[in-house]
C-alpha cells in the first residue's frame, strides 16, 4: 500500500502554487505509506540550462566546494543546497560531463537530471520531507509525489519514489511487478543502469528505454501493458508530459479530477479535496488498461 499524487497544471496562474498544492495532496496520503516520501517538481528551466539534483547522507562534506570542483574540470555550475539535496545547474551541453565529474564523489547520489525536473526524496513522513525541502515554496508546471510503504525493497532514500532513469523523466508506482527481475536483465543488456532492487526502478527504466527508442510517453505506457506483468498504477512525468496507467485488473485505488485549470491524480479522493474548483471538477476513476496522457507541448 502506497499513496500517489499528481498535478498537471493547465492554468499558468496556478504555477506559483504547484509545490504548495502538491505538498498538501501528498501529506493527506501519509497513512498509505509512512516510511519514506518523494516529490518531483517540473519547473520549466531556463533555456540552454540543465540541472542535476543530487543527494548525500553526509551533505556537509559532499557538497563542500562542489562548484569549485566542477569549475576545475571546465564546467561552470551554480549549486543550491537544500538540506540533504543539492541542485547543480550547468549549461545543457555540459550535463553529461557534469554527471561524470560528480561521480568522483561516491557519496553523491543522482536523484534526477534534465532541463526541468527536480526530485527530492528521503526516509520519513511526507510532512517532514516537504518541509525539509521547502516544497510548498516551489512553482512549476506539473509534479508527482509518492509516500511509501516498502514491500519490494529496503526502507532507504534510494528505494523511495520517484525513480528517474532518463532525462526529465520519472515514475511513481503503487503495486508490484512479477517479471521485474527478467526485465531488469534485458534492460541491463540494452545499456540501462540500476541502483536498487526496487521493481519500480525497472518500470522507470523500461519507459526510459522505450522513449529513447523514439516513442512518446503515451506510446511507452501502451507498450507497458504487454511487457510488464503484475498489478500496478503508474503516474509518470516527462519534461512537458504527464501520464497515468493502471494494469488490466486495476486493483489499486485511483481517482482523477479535471477542471479548466488542472488535471489531478490521487490514490484516494481525499487527496484532491483542497484543490481549487474541485467541487465542480469532472471526477472519475481511470479505466483499467487505459493510457491517460497529457502534454504541454502538444496542447500549445
């Protein structure tokens, strides 16, 4: 049992409130999974810039002199520390080089990388996590969150959701996959890298691989219905997109709401009750084996 929330904003006027709205939704889901929590915020980064969000169990040591270390390798970086996480902003063309340079500090763990996304996750209750990283003060276009009750792997920061295995792409999951070990081996042969034994990381890597092959998020989710076995609800984010998928049985709870201002997802309706205009929203339960996919770029 885990709790998922997601919010895709149509109305730019709500963008400064994204973090606050998503934080409230996630805190409401606390009793569905109190061991760890995480949140992904898509903030529409500056043109030509990219960012890497890193985490450390020893941030005082691992974040010290980080910008100077990168500068010594020819990479100009702005580093913003938020508790156990730091956002390293670099020129987009230097993103891969920056990731390689950061690897020399083994205590750093990459949570996300891309032009838009920042991921913050830690062991602890959702309120503790969102307060620690000032999530309520963050703006953006869309975001997803997850509060976890671990069943497939240890209670660790790396085991918490969201999982990001591709640029600006992340996934949260409620359920369990039965074929993740076989799929992990196949994806590893294709060049995908894994840092945990969590089945959700395999699902994230599957979608990243499919999108690297030229599919959009909607097409990748459609393929998941054939290639992923088990029971699951996925909520996925990309730089401009937001997707939802339930397995053919759809035994995990899920509810969605849509207004002229947003599309929202919650494991339970109570996660949505404080959203503006919820009283007049179209509210429905997403159908089994049905891909729901929205994209800011396609809507523009």
